[in-house]
C-alpha cells in the first residue's frame, strides 16, 4: 500500500516539479520524507523514470536500517504519523524531538 507522502511526491513529479524530497526507505515515513524506494519504484519505466535502480539503493537501505538500530534508544517512540503537525504547524523533526523530550521529562501522555 502506498503511503500518502509517496503518492504526493509522485503527484508533484507528474505536475512538473523539478525535484521531490525523499529519504532512504529505512529512515522514511512518520514525520520524515517519503520513501525513496517507493517513489523510484513507482516512477520506474515511465516518462519520469529517475534512472535510479532499486537494487542500487538496497545496500543503503540495509546500512541505514542497521545504523538506526544502534540509535534506537534515542527514537521518539512514535508509531504512526500525527495530524497534530498540521493543527499546530510543527515541522516533523521538531515534533519528534519535542515528543522525545516530553517523554524524558515525564510529560508525555
């Protein structure tokens, strides 16, 4: 199933955007950018083909996934996206940092 941000990135490309911001799959989603693999894969073979091969980014996905495990203690614990970022106009990275700090101080729900 496509993530809404992946669909939005593809729509932006179809509308003529020169570039879309993505993150390597293992670091994407939640409050981050859409998945690079999903965007690359969905555009492959068409007139917007990025020229990036999924097999070429697979080692990067694996590397960042293993690296992320090393820093798991610093993750915010957020399991899904939150519409609060729109209500309060909070940038995604700031939201997860604030959530982590609130949890560390016993203020999170």
